[in-house]
């Protein structure tokens, strides 16, 4: 059974930092694309950052320069280092993984809450 387990969310003051982790298990193929999305109540889920197996990483404009995505392929784990957090970063953050074989398989974690507030 495929699982993406997120950790590292919580409450932080504006200007603070958090590091999210997402560990994938049960995936027998190499993950082609992995990253993080977030959702604020009443809004569409949006891409935060994603990276390909080849090393190409994309960030949402709103987080460029503040967030850093990294990936440990040996552990099937992806990290999101979030610095200089702002109240508008408050959301549920979801880990995502895509495996492309003869079909496309997409997996999601359950989400972790990040709250930026003083």
C-alpha cells in the first residue's frame, strides 16, 4: 500500500521557519515528480514547489527565495524548508508524488497544517 506521510507542520510566528518532511513507502518504482501543494479553506489547491527526478525544481512565485525543496532519493523522502514565513502561508500542506510507467500514478499525503500567526 502506497503511503505518503507528512510531518513538521505546526504553529510559528511570522518570520519564523518550519521544515516539512514527506516519506513515501510502498512505491516500487522511482518517483518521477514530487513536491508540495497547499490549500486554504475556500480556495483552490495550489502548487508550492515540485521537483523532477532529473533535478528540475519549480516554485510558486509567492514562495521563491523563502522556501527550498530538497529530495533524498535513497530514502524516498522530500523536504520543504520554509523560511521567513508569512501569515498568508497558513494552509494545509500536502505532499504529492507522481510515478510514470505505462500509466500515470499520482499519490497524495493526508496533509499537515501550517499556521503562521503571532
